[in-house]
C-alpha cells in the first residue's frame, strides 16, 4: 500500500479540517461576544448604584428577608434541571396570534402579550414596551441556555412606534442584548430602567440621551405618562456576581388609566403599599410561572398572583412569565390552569390571550382555552 494518502482521504481530511475550523471560529466568536453580553463592568455599576437606599454592603437587597440559593442548592437545582425531561415543554405548537402591524393611534387601554414577560401596553394613547425579549436563547451565548418554546408572534421590526421601553431587571429573560440592539435601530423611544441597567445599555452603545435610570420611588414623565419605579422582591445579575443592579416593578399612569407591570417578583407585602399609593389599576400584568419550592421568595405562584392583583386594587389580570421558556420544574400549562381556578374562586377577571393577541378594554375577547390542546398529559 502506498504511503501517500489517497485523493478521497485527502478530501475527507480537508473537509474535516474545514468543519473543525468553522466550528472553532463560531465558538471563538461566541466567546468573544460573551463579555459584552454580560453587561457593564463592576466599576461602571458602582458609579450609579452606591447612593441608593436599597444598596447595602456592596449589593442591592429586598425589603423583606429573601434567602438566596446557596452553591449547594444551585448544584442540586442544576442537576434536577438536567434530568427533568420534557415536562415543562408543550407537546404541540403554541398557537400564535400573528396580527398585522399596527400603525394607527394607540387605545385608551389595550395590551398585546408576546410571550413570557414581553408585552406592549397602550395607555391613554401612548405605547409602552415591557421587558422585550426577541432572542432565541436567554443566555449570554448563542450556543447554550434555554431556547424559546415558540417563535416571537411578530418580527421586532413590525412593532409599532413606542413611546417608552420599560425594563424590570437585568436577567437574560428580561433584558436581551440582540433585542436591545434591534430597538436602538428601529425605535426612538427612551429606555426607562432601574439603577445599574443604564450602565449595561451604555456598554451596548445605547445613546445616553435615550436612557432614564430610576430608583424605587422615583418617576419620569414620558409623553403624557408618568412612569414610576416601584419595589419588587427578586434579585439580579448577568454573571456569577449577583444583585449589582436594581430590580423593580412599574406603575404606568396616564391621565385616565393606570397599569401595573410586575416584571418578575415574589409575593411581597409591598403590593398593598403600591396599591394604596398608586392604584387602583385597570390592568395588572403579573408573573405566574417559573415558581418552585426551591425559590419561594423570588417567584410568585399563580395563587399568589391572584392575591397580589387584589392587593394592588386591580380590575383585570393578564398573566405573564409563562409559556415561552422552560425555567422551572412544573408542567408547561400548570401555571395558567392553577391561575384559572384561583381567579374563579376569588372572583378575579382574567385576560388570557394567545401570544401576539391584542386585548382592549373596549372589546375584551372571551376567555379561550388555547393551551390544553398542546399541553400534553
């Protein structure tokens, strides 16, 4: 046999080398982009956070005791996440409402839920975009991390012009670098954010004049709306370093209508305080998913969301933070099933749109069970 390689073997080797080179290039590019996705440097964060009343001993804290997950807990949870199977995923395609691009005037009160915590609310003729996440993975890397369970109902370029973009905190399922870059290109609205998140945005080249950064209790006027940063019970961080930016909920107040956006939060007595000071609310958007016995203080379950809605003085409850990402141990449809039962018992009015479906106060759609058919056993 000749010592020389045959042409076929040479081609295979070259092909393998090219494939390996392409893979390494992709991994290298992903790793190169990783530090940017992580957000601001610690020095930039300290420059804007240390004066806050919520900032103690180098980190932000909740107003109520909220035990954190230890390293041992984290290892146990990570192992459970890897072995849970497909329980948290639908067995069929999530039905989407793919509406045409809206170009007319905003309504007095309307909401379009795009999945998870992303929504567009219309309040007294103004549009506010909430925690927009259009990325495929909620992770600093395009190679690993939870992927979407359904596509975005509309392309981000088809969103109508908005008056403000509200962010609740800096976790990847609420603050997404690719989405931010798209909004900088396609929108002119300011980003209204809790303390510290402005440093992330500045590192991502969001113009400084488009960033409004607030502490709990502070507000900003955008158009005819008053946007107030209010407390939440959660945590923050885009790396191993935690709680170096503030988390919040938001009150959106117009001349006639008031809307409450919970973002991501555990149950807190602060809901009653917010309701007394800023309520009542025609609409509340409250998280109902990703709960579990492992983190009871930082994520509400559906029954707690109903309690929170009542404490806030809400009229209609639109649930968020479910259906789009598999982030806990419960079944995919369990949050909405439990919510429906709890709301019926408490006499709470619900809006349960499909992702992409717009609901209005003038013509509220009837409740439609669209989740059971794709939920699986």
